[in-house]
C-alpha cells in the first residue's frame, strides 16, 4: 500500500467463505476442512494421483480436483467414503450448543491417535 493511501482494510471472520459471500459458508468450510485432510493423508502416504485413484476408486481426474480443492466436485458424504477408503473412521457427534455460543456450530475435529 502506498503512503497516504485511503484504502480500507476490513477484519475478516473466522470463516473466509462467509467473508466472500459464499452460500452456506459453514457447510462449505467443513467440506474444505475434510477435503484438505484427505489431501494431506494422500501426500503423507506419498501416493501418485494414479495410485490414489486406484485406492479411492475414483478417476484420476477427480483425484486432481480433490488435491486442488475443487469443493463443488465432492459432497460431504462422498468425502466421508473417501476417508473410509483411507482407513479413517468418521464419527459424527450431535450435542446441544454451549451457553456461550450464540448459534449452534459445525466443526471438524481431527484426532492424532489411531
């Protein structure tokens, strides 16, 4: 930014998808987090897109979409199936919101244990 510039800077929320006006930003954020974890697992295993395609049972072109974060290509259900193909359990916990929360939330929690 140039000295003396009058550009405004806005503080974002904790959800970039809400900040840019995406429809259903909380759900999109969850899908992005799950997709990112799948991509991390594939990278950790050192799999090529061809090998990942065989393991996941999807075309290599969809693995490319997965690795490049093409959110519109995958439903949350499909991402859960891909996690299962990677030997990951998926647990969904439904609980009352806490009294400190204004609205109920959707969260992705990752565990470090096997």
